[in-house]
C-alpha cells in the first residue's frame, strides 16, 4: 500500500499516468495478452507502433546545423521573450538508405537553440502538429516548477499550450519532451539546448557551435537498410544501435563540418540527450583552454583534454585553434565512433613548424 501511495504521489507531481495509457490509439504494448509491469511514474516503455511512413512529412536532412544558433545577446536589460516551438513527427534518414520516424521540435534534431538572458520572462508556445501520432510536451531544465514546464504543456495533436517562466539561473540547459514514457520521446529526437546568459554575457569568441549527442534504438541491427522502427526493449536494456551527433550519422562531416581559421577562438555548446550513455567529449588534436563542467558558468576549469557530459546534461568548451587541418570531435568511448558519434572541425590558415611538424605519405620526399 505504501508503494502504491508513493507511486501515485510521484505520478501526480509529474502530471503523468501510472499506467500505459498515453492518449493515443498507436501507443500499445508489444503483447496485448500480457499485463505490462511498469515501475516508473510514466507510461510503459513497451511501446510499439505500426508506422506508415507515407503518413508523415519527409525531411531531407534531419540534422540541425552546428552553426545554426542565435547570436550572443547584446542588450543589458531584461525583457519578455516569446518562443514558438512545434512538435512535429517526420520521416528522415539516419544514414543514406536508412530511414526513421523521428519526433522533433521544429523538424530538426536537436531542436532550436534557445537563447535568453538571466532575469528574462519567457513565454513559450508549444504547438503539436495535427499529423502527430502522440501527445507531446516540453521539460526545460532551466525552469523552476513542476515538470520543468511539462505539467502545463501536454498538447494533443493540433493543440497549442503556453508556458510562462522566469529564467532565473544562468547556465546551459537541456530541454526535452516529457510526455508518456519520456525516455521514448527523447530517444526519438525530442531534445535541444537553452542558454540563459548571465547579465554581463559570455566572453567574446570568433565562432559558436551547437552540438548534441543522442541515441537511436532501431529494431534492426546497425547498418540494416530500409525503414527502421523504434525498439523499446533495446532502450530499456540501454543498447542503442546508433550514437550520433546532431541527429544522424555524418551530420558534422563534409558540408556539415565546423570551420575556423588559425588564431580563432571557438566555443562549443555541447549537450547530451542520452537517454542512457554518459558522453566523454574530446576534440582530437586540441586541448580545451576553458571548460564549464556540466555548464556551471561560475566554475570554469583550464586545460582539459576530455570532459564528461552526463545524460540530460551539457557543457561549454572554449579553445583557440593554432594549426590548420581537420580535428575530429568524438565521444572518447571510441567504439561509439563506429555507431556515428563523431564530427569534424576544419581549420584553415598558415602552418607553424615550431608548433607541429612532420612528413606524411602524401608529401614528396627530396
């Protein structure tokens, strides 16, 4: 009886159901003959949908561009900030020839980078597209209040709800959907970052980039071609088939690569949606001049090789680039590179032989 009461109290505080009954005809157990045992406060993890890809919008490139983020704030006063977000379920490619039913904020993974000032009042309007198969919501880790906003933003398909909150603490925070089984919504792509700038702003840099790590749990094994559906059992076992930066394999390579010139100072806003793995963020061939561990702006540390980014957490790293070439961004649990967790920072400019020198097989010997 005590466990039942505790479960009801937790569920009430999160504004979610104790049983697997998200308001949607598609949300069903894998085995309709079994009573599903569920030990969390939300819907059951045993989620299975019969997807018809033709029923959903197609997005050519799901990846959020790393340089697609608002410029630093220049104002020295607080204000009311209005933000519109759309929960949209789409079909896009994890890799060439491998498609997936992504759940998104504004049709990209991660969703938009949100930028406000400490003390601002934020009015956030969340609309759920009429084509959505599920209800959705938003939990912003920058919010002080029940569910981080999820308690008042549960929206059915075609609906809109508004959350108003004060951004009272500076820092870099994850936001994500928290409806039904929250882990399912996050694993399918509903996450992003919100930066609450301190009153004096951040230090000046030449480039800012937006990178988020996420996990994809596909029914078929890694590399299997064709449409792949979500596998809830793999998620519970914490065995993702793909671990990626910015929503898909190769998102931060070639045309998606980060760029800089020798002498530039670079800042990377790095988040980890999880839902399971801690990220060990590293740039091969560079040392982070400054790291804000877990995005705590008040306690930066210097000269760091690799920094941990917990599931549902973030960090900020800053460094000057001093030599041209390609620098590889990785989760230094390096087996994850082959699951997609890597990208490129391409640096142009003059070589400095005093800093770095050597011959490669591509240079002619005299």
